[in-house]
């Protein structure tokens, strides 16, 4: 066992599966160099590295927005200086599982908007799919290029008490966080440059190129450099930093709805001082309901009238495709193992978390009786909003969610409270274990690619299982390492 820096003195790796240390306090293979490095640092040196990270975040302008009832607050990105390390051999299997999952989900979405074979064959009830708020009738009868709907997927992974990876949920509509994954790596390079000399770390900085190449294959026109745009709701959106970052990274125009128009030939143009410029690919960060007031919400002022016409006439590519959210539903999530088996004839490489569907009487009764031990989630919320963590909640919250479930059982699922893995996190001049998850990003076009690692989110509050930045969580760099 290595000598322990006073900052680490009370670190306890015995309560949960710790990704850096064994219960005896010895470093795991992937984290060996990291643990040795940080244990040999003085308390003052760790404080200085932490300060350097805060200065880098300010210098780079990395921020996110937190919404409240009376104001929107722009905050600096909460970052932990101790990276998370995962063995490359472990990650290789996870990456194959993510490719498998996204391939099956794209086949599912394409089927649902066309032949609906999976419904006809009784694999999934039609009511579950066709009555989902994310099923968009305007997409029926259409199939985008390569039959790819979820071009960019952010899949949330967790590890249990044995270190096994599970899929917690799929984010297929407008998945966010990839810019923070890239910036986490940049911050770490600035404040811990010496570690990159001794570690074989898989790079993530080729993501913008991978994204650009994928978007390029979707262009309806053959052009050496298709014209691309990132469609944002505007500067008050919580992910605006990321919208701007990605547009700059791939050489795309950052536009709002008013910047675009659709002509009589169903082609999309951008207003410029030199006249209209045709757009080939739109990476939209606007929800379905707001992208086209001709088809969806008529009161939308952030969409583009006629955009759906242009898309269906194959005059523009939209990423992710409208209607993709039909598979981004926590009820549909429970059927993904069956979806994988139906379309691919395979068993899931990365398993789901056990899930109870509250619209099923037997599941609903179990959830009501055991709500104090379960995590209850609304089917179509994100960002950590609207959920109940039974063991952490008071009895009045239990009763409130029982009522919500009984009033609208289709809208709720429940899962066991997992013993999420932990990793060392530097807080208040000491290192303590904190729960975390991981959101890798999968690009699907003519082929499929998975980021080596992804965005690690950390529950900064002691004992908390909520990792979202909007709910008090933070983040850290994720290393996929070739162990030697």
C-alpha cells in the first residue's frame, strides 16, 4: 500500500465499488499511476492545481445555466481535478454494446414510422409506442439517409456494486454534454500536463472531426464542403455554451430560427448580408415541438416554418431526425433488450437496469408497496427533474408520487436504487468517494463510432446519487487507458 497523503487519510473505499481503489485501499490497475501521483502531492500542491483549474474554466468561458422560478443563473462549470480511469479492454466491450444498442434503436425508429413490424409481431404493444408524446405522425412514411434517425446518442451508464456497467437511459432527442467532455480534457491537460507523458490515454479531441465527417455524409447535395448550421433556441438556453462551441469546432453557422427560411422549392436558406445561402445539414438543438410551427406548435418563435417540408423532400438533413424521441422514453427503454433481439438476433452486450412499468398492474402494485426502496422516474423528463429517490425521500414525497403514479401510470417507471460506483473527488481540501455516472456519445451515419470514454458526472454532495450539474453535480475528465 502506498504512503497516504493527509488529504487521503479518511478515504473509505469499502462502502461501494470504488473505481480507483480496492476495499483494501490499493490502486486498481487502470488507476495505479493516478493514485500514486495524487497521493504523492502535497496539500498545497493540490490546492494550487484546483485553483489553476478554476482559472482555466474562467479563461475558457466554460459555463452552464441553471433555471429557477424567478431567474436564470449562469454558472462556471463545476470540475474535479482527479480524472477517472477505465481500462481500455473493459471499455472495448462497452463500446461494442453501445454500437449494438444504437443500431437496434435506429432500426426500431425506422420500423415504427414505416412498416411497424415489431408491433405486428407482438414484441411491443402498439399503445406504448403510438400514444407516446414523442411519436410524431408527421414522420410517418419517411426514412432518412442510411435509415439513421438518432445520429448522436448520449447513453447514460452506471456501474454497480461489482463494477458491472449498465445502461441507465438513452438520450436520443438533443443529447447534451459533449462540449464539456472535450473541455474537461483540455482543462486536465493544462493543470496536469506531466500525467500525459506517463499515461497512454485514448484521445477525445477528434470528436469534432468525427462529428463533421458524419454530418457531411448526410448532405443531400454532393459538395466537398456542405454548408452546415447549428440551430439553437438562443443565448438563454442552458446549453448555449455547447451550441456555440460545437458550431465553432466543426465550422458550422450558429443560427436561430429567424436566421433561416424555406423557399418554394423546399430548400433551406440562411439570411446573410451578401444574400441567401443554402443550408445542407442542420444540427438542431431545438426540441421537436418547436422546430416547425407549420407542423408542431404554432406558437413557436424559435423554429423555422416549412422545415419539415424541406426535410421530407430530402432538401436538408436534420440531426437528430425529427421523431427520434419515440425511442427516447423510459418506458420504451425497458423494451430495448427485446428490440435488440428482434432486429439483430442478439442479446444485449451492456444490460439494462431492472425496470418496473407502472402501467402494468402487477408492477404498479409492487412500486406502490415498495416506493421507499425504489427510484421513480417520469417517462419523458431529463436533467434529474421530476424523479424520486425513495431511500432519500421523506414519507410525504412517497405519498405524493403514489398519487402521481395512480393518476398517470403510463408516465412512470421505477428501478431499484443501485449502489452506484464511486471515485476519488477532491473537495474542501480532502479527497472523498463520490457517486458518478458516464455519458459516452455515439455517432451514427454511414457507420457508427463511440467516444473513448465520455462525460463523467459526479454527485458532489456526500451520499447523493444525483449527478446532474443543474442539481448540484459536477464533472471530471474520463480516461480510457491502455494498462501496462
